[in-house]
């Protein structure tokens, strides 16, 4: 039922990108920066980006102390350096592209709460600083335990505090709004509510089939190049993809008068994270409590984890301070055996940029840049 005019003018592009999150939009913008005349369509299945791009905590981070130590168990020192460098490059690119003011980027401090069972890890502080010094140009971490009392944390849990000198925070909504606005300004077409059901590589093009819900028929788009940036939802298109979805539960409080801290905070190998935003506490994580249940791309609450988050919020972060929960949500991330993302050519005309390991804000812009270089290479 599509008209002749629609088939002529709305279905053919130089490049189609599936996924309208951080990586997909960044890849599209990088392509336009390198080749302004290229025609690009970004397909997003949801009204808003569906994964973690608009549902994260707004951490502009390179990795906490204990998280990087954990990475060194599965990656070589060189691979860890490369990974931290990618995060640093991605954040730099994001800030330069959008501007700190437009994304509310701030450096109010980044800290990690160290529990009793992690105190022995502090012996590796100097070693880790030396490892990262060549790419950071300074010590990544330094002791900051003198701030525990002023921040008001439970000292029975928080036995030490480390400061990370190369992390900041931003406003996730403003970041995504700015990415979308920039993409539209550059002439990139974005279709929301446009779920790609299948794709097929042919001799001279790639076809992508989308169900037209209003007309109850299929629309077939075509492009010279297809870039898949669907992260946790990649297995819907590529069942064999080497990644595992990981759901992250998040809650946010009502504003708290006299909240004693600002900045961003991690603990327990990065599995828990919290921050101050607009006088509220945003707190998320706990996936390690129930890996099996949270290895899903389904949007649903995990009562066990939400109960744990509230317990830790009241006992560790805000002991003795009354609070009320204002809202809850979850984001869907993608993980693998290591934190290395998948950036590769799937076939002659199809590229993949997925499995961001919960670091989409940090590496999404860099992954998009590399995909653009591969597409034009």
C-alpha cells in the first residue's frame, strides 16, 4: 500500500543505523562530520531510546578503583590501559562535541566507598596509579577518608574513601537531547517507533524490514551500509551475538534538605553507584545480587534488589536522615566475559558496535567514531 512517491523518496539511504542511543547517534554524527553529503537514517524502535542511554545514572566515568582491579583479573595490563584510554577519549569527544554547558557536565568529585573486605586492596593503590599515569598524566586515585564524616556515611561500612580525579557527572536527558538536536541539525533522519525485524545483505545493498503498524504491512528500507548499535537487544537481530543483557535497577529520592554530599560515588567493584542530583539521591545497582534474573532484556522490577537498594540507602548512604522514594526505573545494558566492546565488521556491508559493558556514556562517542571510520574506510 506504500505509494510510488514513498518508495522513491523515503526508503533508500547511503547508511542505515539501527539503534538511536548514544552509540547510534554518535556514529551518525561522526559519519556526517567526515562526509557531509551522506544520507543517513537512524532507526529507533521506541518512542525514546529503549536501552540504557536515557536510563543511566549520568556518570562520566573511567572506572572505579576496585572495578579496574577486577578488570585486571580478565584483561592484561595493556588491555586495561587501552580500555581506560577509550573511556577517556570517548568522554573528551562527547564534551567537545556537545559542550559542557549543554549537558550539565560538572566535576563535584568522584569517590569510592571502601568496605572492610576491600581494605587490603589499598595496598595496590600506588601500583594502579603507576599503570594509568601515562594516559592520565596524574594519579587517578588518592585517599580521601577525611571526608567520610562530613559526607555522613555509615562508618561501620565505609572504612576508607578514595577519590578519583578523572571523573565527572552530567545530565543524561540533556546529553541525549543535545545528541538528537545535533543529529537533526546535520540532516540525519531519525525514525522512532521503527523496529527493524530483520535484515538481509545483498550484492549491492543491505535491506532492512520494518513492520508498518498503521498500514499493517512491511516496509523494506535499503542502504549501502548497515550499522547495528542495539547493544543489549542485539540478539533479537543476531541470536549468535557474543553478549549478555544486564538489567540495572535505579531509584531516586525526593529532594533532601541539607544533603551532606555532592558528586558521584561507587562501591563494591562498581556494582553500586549513587550521586546527588537536584538535591536528591539517585542510587542504582545490585545486579550482582541476582545475576541470573538480571541477565535479561525485559523491563521489570526486581523486588529483592530494590529492597537491598533501599536498605543500603538508609543504612550506608543516609544513616539517620529521613527520605522518600520519588521514582524507580531500570536500564538494560550489555556485558561479555570482559569489558571490551564489540566493534567489528559483521560482513561486507554490515558493522557492529555493541556490548558497551555499562560504560555507554564514556565510550559511546568513541565507538561511534570508530564505526564511522570503518564504514568509510
